[in-house]
């Protein structure tokens, strides 16, 4: 129990948010921009990410509170702080964790058509989101005495988690000087998946002055489902070698042995004129079919408890057994039926104004395309991701600067569910054909991460021609 | 993986002014209200109406046992600070009633204390019920002695009854469970 709470609060606080990569989006100097918009402009002849090091990304966020709110060393009693935080959080607050590790990433310009660029690769992704189960957290922490006649809603139980491998291949074509279009096909191999969403029903303790007893404890129209895939077989593993067996099972699933799914990304870049450009992309439009190792738990029913009738049961109800009656009224079924779940769809868009072109020969600009290379740009980006309860949104202002030809940077200011003062940066070095980039957001909070509500960082090495 | 991520994040940054030792002090103290037992006595259900009203029965006793093992779990023993059992009797029958209850182990032997409550006599059928309220407190030491509880027994006694008596005795009760769960 304690470990669970630590992990939960730990994830909640140190990190967490969505898959927004506002610094990397449309940063076309590095090939990973193609993963966010397959229609991003590319001016590479060839690229290859350094295996396992081309992109590590982690993004963690907590909406509603920070680690400091609970563990701050401020002399106040921790139970008081937990209670305050509990009262402050709503069932729309959440904790998220996204982590990606690129195993391979490569791309090349088509020999037949220099306007076409192919790219592909494999990456692993971990994606967790847990909404704050407000009503049941209150019930566990405060009990029902102060909440008589108030329903505790099962709909506040919401969350999902998935560990998967993604194999992808993309096509990018410069259709004209003004328009670049791209699409990427994805094959998902899910290693583990859990999800509980769209639950309904309530538990209420109702005062009954005219009733048989003080209260009626009512479970009304309960319908609570937890879907899992990939967990049941791991749970069965026991003994000395269970650790190894778990790893070998997961590796097997990563190598297309898991539950499979298909998806696409599409995107474009459109030059309105020489300096203004517009981009947009849709990522992970797809679904995974969970057919292997599926266990779905579902409890449905209605139940009313008003105490035990005694000494004589004049009502003729017979002997009562509370737990047996509850189990009969709200049976818990374990199902293994196949289910389909959409991937969390992500939308990106931007408008950019570029200025301050290279006018002398100080830049080997031809390497990066025909059009004049601008040293500066600014613009606006928007991001949205679909989540079990409602979409998450973010909007960013950005400034791009080519400081030197070998050093390029982007600074972003983002407003999202977590904060209104999220500053991010990306630094990318291009020395000979070796590229290294590093990016992080919420930099204002780095001086004290304890107070941060979301943190995102990524870095990687590429070989670019 | 999580630990790698957390470590990486922590190395790249600074976490000030946090004291995780405070987690030792986290205590969950929910207060849960749950119905306990209830009953509704109608005189004609325990005195045969066909008996001559002139005949007085010296004592009627009704008893029952029911399954009840809520106190048997280690969670209850370790984390229940106390239980307050609140009883409310609403009586229109013109007799005092004695209500007794206690706890039984697996072998149906009485364990722990035995409680006797008296419901005051009412004023007759159709009158406003006479309300008697009583609260019994079970402290943690008592809860520990009641840990082997499997069943609960209850007895209701009323004296000097006849078939002319009319009215209803309502018994309502609830338990207020004061939990103190130390993480």
C-alpha cells in the first residue's frame, strides 16, 4: 500500500503531462521532426539515428498539484496538507507519464525523385494517464460520515496505461515549392495494456428517517470495467526465474508477438508566401486489437443495504449474509473477449514567420535546400491530444534562431493544462555530419522541480547528410 | 524504467525543500457510518391475538443469531480505534422492552462483553412513539477481544404481555467506525 502511494505521488509530482513536444515540432533541422509531422520540410539526403540514442523522450505532468504541496518542508502537518490537496484536486486533474525510446531511425532521399524522402524506424513507448479518483479518494481518506446523501461516483475512476513498440515507415514529398505532404504508416505491437474508462453508477449513504434503519447504503446502476491485456500471463509466472521470463515474454511481444494494431500519421507544410508558412499533422490515427492474453473485469448491478434484521425476521427475508448478497447483486465477471482501443490521437498545427535570411556565403545553405535559409523565425503552435475523459490542449509561442550554422535553438512559451508559464528550449548542434540535440520545458521550474507541475525532456544523436 | 526517468530528471534539476520523512506520519482517519441491526415489532406478531386478553403472559423472549464477522479481519483489529454503536428505539407499546446483544465465536460461545439496553414503554397505539437513544462504545481493546467473532446474537424481552396490547417497537442502529490507518 505504501509503495503504491509512493509511486503514485512520485509520478504525480516529479513529472507529468501529455505528449506535446512543442520544441521539436517543425524543428526541421533534425529528422525527429518527421515523427511529429510526416509532412515537415526535409532537406536531408540521408539520415540515421544512433541506435538507442537517437531519441529519448520523457514527459511527465500533474494537473492540480505539485510534490511540494504534500512533501514541502514547511513545518505543517503532512495529514493537513494531504487533506488540503485532496480538497483542491478535482476528478478532472490527472497525472500523466509518457516515455519514448527510439531504437532505430533512418531515412533517405529517393534516387528516382529527389523531392521524395523516405524514413522509418522503431521506437518503444510507455504512456500512462491516471485521473484523480476524487470521490473514492475522499471516501478512503475521510469516510462517508460527512458525506451522507452525497453520491460517490464510479465515473471518477479513469485511467489507462500502455507499453508498446511502434514500427513505422513514412513518405514525404515536396509536391511543389509551396506544398510538402507526408504520411507515415505504423504497426503497433502492444506489450501491456490496462484501461478503465466510461464507468458509471454511484454509491450513496442515504438518510432514511422513515425507513427501516438510519440509512440505506445504495449502490446504484454500478458498471465498472477494467480491461487488461498482457498482464494475466505475467501474473502467473512465479519462482526464481520469473524476472527473466517476464523480460523474455515482453521482448517477444515487442518483436510483433504482442497485440497488433495499425495507425497512420499525416501532415503537411504550406508556404503562404516566401516568409509565412503553415503546418499541420495528425498522429496516431489508429487502433490496437487486443485479442491475446486479455482479462476484462466487469462489475455491474444494484445493491441496497440497511443493516441486519434481528432478532426475529418478521419480513421473512431469511438469514442474511452481507457479502454473499453483495456478490450476488453486483457480480464481478472475468471476461476474455477481444476488444479494440483507439490510440490517443494527437493533433499539431503551426503558423510561422521567417526572417533575416543568409545573404552572404557564410552558410553552406545549399545543403539545406533551395530556398533562402532564414536565421530567425517566430510563430504560434497548437497541440491537442485525445484522452479517456476529454482532450488536452496546449498553445505555444516560439522563436527559432540559427545562432551559428552549427548551433540552432528554439525557445517556446506554452500555455497548457498544467501552467501558464512554461518556457521550453531546444538546442541542436550540427558539427560536420553529427547532430546532437537536447530539449526541455518548464525550465523556470528546474531550480525547484518540487514545485513543477510538468516536465518534459528529450535528447538524441543523429548522423545527417 | 520509472526509476531511470526519475533519476535522470532529478539529476538534471534540483528538488529543494522537500522532506520525504514526513511520509512516516501519514495517517488515514476516515470515519465510516454503516447500518448495524434493525427490527420492527408489531404486538400481534409475538402475542397470539386469539388468546383471551385477560390472560397475561409473564415474559416473552425472542432471540436470534446472525452471521457477523466484520470485526474478525486483521484490518479491523489493527486499525479500528473505536466503534460507536448508536441505538434508537421508537416505542408505542405500553411496556418496557429489554434488548440484549453480544458476540459469538466459531463454536457459538459468547465472547467479550454482553450489552443490555432498555427501550422505554410507549403510550399506546396511535400515539407519538417514545424515543430511547443509547450509544455503546467499543474501544480498541474490546475490539481485540472480539476478533474471533463469527456471529452476533440478540434477545428481546418483554414482560406482562397480553393480546390486548397494541403498538409497534422500532429498533434502529448504526455503527460509526473510527479508523486510524497508519501507512
